[in-house]
């Protein structure tokens, strides 16, 4: 639910800034790159943002372009190499902009120089889960079990 609320807030913020934008942007569809398969958290958030942008712009569409693989690096590289004209955006997360660059000996993009970070869209919680019969109430129980 927080993702939907945060994404909606971003769309409202974009709408508020729309009058400050050049009146001729966008003149063609805008692509939102996602480094993960359809159906996941990043994809869902990107579709909410795309829908909101499409409604705000009225004359053009924001399209989600899923390019899964390599922990988001495929979509990230495509975004980094896209023309810097505002028609390729990316909804990204820690894997493509912190973990992959830190672990790669020869990254194909510079996660700092090749991107201008615009806005936080949402937060994604990560949890440890187990079968209810395990009766674990916290991480201490998991550690004690092992």
C-alpha cells in the first residue's frame, strides 16, 4: 500500500510541476525502463507512475519497458546509453545502482555519472518468512534454530 501512496504522491508532484515544463514535452511516448520481470514490486510501482504520467500529460503515453536480468543491470545499461532527451526514464533500486556496481570489476555504466536521481517513489519491505508451524517470532528465533 505504501508503494501506491508514494507513487501517487510522485504523480501529483509531477502534475504540480507540469506548468513549469516546456509546453511541447512530451511529443512522443516516454519509456520507463524496469530491470525486473512484470508482476514484481518495481514493475507494479512503475505501472502506477506510468498511468499517472499518462493522465497528467494527456497527449502522450508513458510505457513500461521490462528488461529483466543481471539484477537490473541490463535495463540500467540501456537507460545509461539512451539519448539524454527525457524520453527514457528508469525506476530502479539498490541492486542496479549500488550492489552491481560495487561487485562488478568492469561495470558497463557509471551509477553516479550516468544518472540524475529525480524522486523516491516508494519503499519495499523485505521480510523473512517461514511456515507457521515453526513458531518463530523474530530473527533471534531463526538464529537460535540454526
